C-alpha cells in the first residue's frame, strides 16, 4: 500500500478524535463544536487540516455546518450509522454501543470455523452477543477463536455470563492480551436470511433478509485470531466505507 501523505494522516487522526467525542455525546444536539481556529490551536495543526477533518464528518452525516454560526452534531436518528475505514474504527464500536452476551464463551467442536481459522484441530472457543445502540439491538454476532486465543479471554467474567451488558469489543480485548497486535481483517459482505434463533434475538420474523458481514482478523505476523460473523437489521444499521485511491 502506498504511504499516505503526512497531512492526510493528521486530518484523519483529528477526524477520529472528533468522531469519538461526538459519539460520546460530548457535543449534544444544538451545542456548537469548537471553531476551526480553536481546534487548530488545541491540536497544533493548520486550519486546512481541521477543515478536511470536518469535511469527512459532514460526509458521514455526523455533523452539519451553518454559515456564520459554526459546526453542530447531527440529531440522532433511529438508524445506527458508522463509517469504518480501519480496525481501530471497529474497536471503537464500544464508544456508543454495548454488547449483551447471548451465548457465553465456551469450547466446542466446529469443523467449518476451525477450517476458516486455519487450525489443525476442530476445537474452537465460541460466543455470541447482540450489539445495541441506545437500547435497540441492531446486530447479532457470533465469534470463533482458536483455543489458545480463547484461553486469553477465559478470565473475563462478563463473557461467561449470558445477558451481561458490556462496554467493550472482543477484538479490543484481544488486542490488549495478544503477544502481537491485530493488524488487519479480511471482510466479506453478503445478504442472508434470519434463522429462527437470530430472528428471536433481533426481534424480526424468520427468513427476513439481513446484512451479513464476515471478518477474519489477523495479527502483524499473519496469525488468524478471530472469525466473526454478524447479521444486521437494515432498518437499524447503515454501513459506509470511504474508498481512496493509492497515493492520494
């Protein structure tokens, strides 16, 4: 991948920090965000850098700009909208959502999951959970982990109790415990019908068309450490990715 210019990485970093603050409700509806000049002084960057960060947030629908008045956070709607451009963004899901455990972390035999994780054994660790935004469930996720990786989470009590709400992500927990950091994820997006079990948890009818996203995470040395399969309700979730040309 071509190296990104320094100015771009600076504004992307600023946009991520402002995005996190907005999702934490640091700027409630109607409260003006700091001006370009104020943010430039606070972060030690140029006003052009701040302006480009704001442009990203406007494109994502997180803020809107009023000439002569400033920049404001967009009023929240029922649909959950996030832009994902990195593994860090996926880890940041815990900023404004919660995870409710459905099936606690346990060991089981799963030939298909073990194959996708490149294991020499059929045994894996698995858990399932709902992802909620403002008490509305918009996603059901099942996670499979290699035995050694699953063992790293065995002392996380919240993952062993069904119905327990948590303010973290599985990859975030793993990134803190693995000997090397998670570097990337291979992702596929398809449409799938809701099984009776998933329909029960998401509150929809069986057979309902759902957005399915499969992700396989790997570390900097290429070790596969997690398979996650998520099913999303389209009326409560919108997925957006920003695509850039190399070297731009």
